[in-house]
C-alpha cells in the first residue's frame, strides 16, 4: 500500500474528482469533489471532516480549535470510536474512545460508481502498538461513500482464534444554526442512560430530544433513524443506520466547552453530536473469522 503522499495521489486519485494532499497540520487527506457532493477525509483516524451535498450547506461541524496532530483526535467531523467508547473501564491511561481515531489508516481503494458516488475504502489492522492496549487480532475496513447521501460503513473482522467484544461509534458532529432551537426526533419511546445524572436510566417518553443544558445520553436498544430539525438553517438532517443498537446525543454546553482545550468556548451553540453506535450492553461480540458491520447514512432533507 502506498503511504507517501505523491505515491498515494499517483495511485488513487481520480482526475477532477479525488486528490490527495497535505491538509491541516500536514496530515494527509483526500479531497472529493463531484457533481453530487464534496467531502474531505483525513487518513488520521479515517476521519471524515467535511461533507456538503451539491447545492447544500456544510453538514459536518469541526471546531476551529481542533488539533490536527498525530496522537491527538480531530474535534468534529466523524471520529471513529473503537474498540471502546468513552473512558476505558478500569484503565485511566488508555485513550478516550479507543485508538482508532488516533491511528493512520491505509487507503485500500478509491473508485467512482456509474451513478457518480465516490467510494474510498480505508483499513486498519492490529499491530504491536494496538496489542499493547488491546490484545485482539482484528482488521477493520471503513467505506466512505460520498454521494447525495454520505454513507459510512465500518466492518470489523476477528482475525484471531477467540471471540472478542468491542464498542464502536461513528461519532458525527453536525452543524446547527442554534442548538437551543434544534430538536432530534426518532428516539421517542427509548430509554437513555443519563451520563449527566449518575448514569440513571430514564424514559425519553413521547418528546423529541431538545438541548437546554449539558447533554450526554446513551439511548439504548434503538435502531431508529434520527432526524435533526434545524429551523435556523431551515433544514433537516437524517441519520439512518444499520447494525447499530444504540445512539448517543451529546452537546457540551457552556462549562465543558470552556474546559476542553480543543473546543472553542463559544462554539457549543453551533453543533450537536448524534452518534451511531454499539456501546455498553449493546457492545458487539464477534467470533473468529466473522465480521461485524455498522453503518450510518447521513442525508439532508
Ligand atoms: C461523547 C461522550 O460521545 O463524546 C461524552 O458521550 C464525551 O461523554 C464526548 O465527552 C467527547 O469525547 P472526547 O473524548 O472526544 O472529548
């Protein structure tokens, strides 16, 4: 697999549609420009940092304070959390949300389908470094499909001889006009774990999710499509999913925004995370030789 930038560009670019260059912090990225949409994907973390459908406005949010550095996660876009979510239970030294968002992924293929969708497939495999924190042999493939919809498919294969389990999230950050005026439907009737209230399990009831304080919730046992309603930008964003049994909704609000070095103190009204995931009791177990697939499809209404 080519890793050198010039080699990558030589090997995988599609003239006028896909090119590779050095992005922020000198990190390698793929830039996709097609009649259907534009997108930007960093190999660091296999991180989609931008998506804009033709004639539409940017969908994904990235902090102006984000790191673009090796060993630090990008704040915004769609971080991949794997193989654990949040702080690792019983281990304060392991990175939050796993190592996948800190590793450089390899480009496997880039192609454009007859209907104009551009697909980039990135891969990551267990190595000496991942074995130090997580002993399992795995390979992961991430399909980024850029078209009228942004489709993200994460496939994790067990390359070892014993079953293992893991958590995962496609931790999407969306741009909103004002999060206080936005709402998320699709989670009615679910139970959520309220990380802001001692991990209590609470019913969502019949109401849409609205943000009126720091919000950090894991909605359990839900496969529902979420719809983000944004009256300020006058649009809706659909997040449909497959192979995912939990959904996290997060907004850091005022104090937490100030406390995070890679998040602007006044940026919180402009974003909301709706995360397609399998976390906690919804973690995935994968048998030797088997592959687990999780997907999100993000579209603008
Ligand atoms: C969310 C978690 O998914 O990610 C929050 O539920 C966490 O608890 C947030 O604060 C951001 O995490 P990080 O590691 O990117 O700062």
